[in-house]
């Protein structure tokens, strides 16, 4: 049911933890399952130098966070904002259909952290102009 990559990232998640004095922090929750994901970004010159996550959630959410953080590390903020949940699922080699929403949480948590960074630095990140963190609650299925 789960690919080896999913199991690997679930059992040995990369980038777990938090960053003190992070430049951007984002948290999103899934209203139905109650899972919560928090992303911390260390950004220098618009490059994501470090990223950490804390996920209180299902295995797929943990694997998605782990993969998503790996995918944006070292990237420019404008590249990172384009990371879609589809790209995370692809990198994981697929997720069962009922678990795809868990990867959406990762995409939204990253966007939320980037939005926080943009707010703090008075920057406009293309694609986040209309982002509203208050609305980023996702329901399962
Ligand atoms: Fe809630 Fe996966 S994120 S079930």
C-alpha cells in the first residue's frame, strides 16, 4: 500500500525539529483528522538555508513533511512557493488516494511559512498575494 520511499521517510524523517529565530514559521491543521504541521524556515538572501518541521499527524503527513522539506532546502523562495502537493506525492512514489490530502498539508504549511517570511520582510512572493493563513484549514477526503 505504501511505497518504500514513503516508509523510509516515515521511519527516518529528515529535518525534524524546529529552528530558533526562524525567518518564517507556518502552521496548518486539518480540521477533520486534527493533524497539525508546523514548518520553520531559515532564509538568507531569499534562499532557504535550512528548514525543519514538526508534524503531529499520520504517517503520510510525516513522510510528506519530510519529503517536502528536502525538496525546498537550498531553493530560492520563488521556487519553493511553487512546490505542489503533487510534486511531493510524485517524489514519494505515490500515496494511496485517501492519503493525498496529507500531502496538501505539507504544501500549505510551506506556503504559510513563506507568507510569514514575506510579511516580516515586506516582500511580495508571487503566488502568495492572496494567501490567507486563516483559511488554510483542510478537511480529510
Ligand atoms: Fe490527517 Fe493524514 S494528515 S490523516
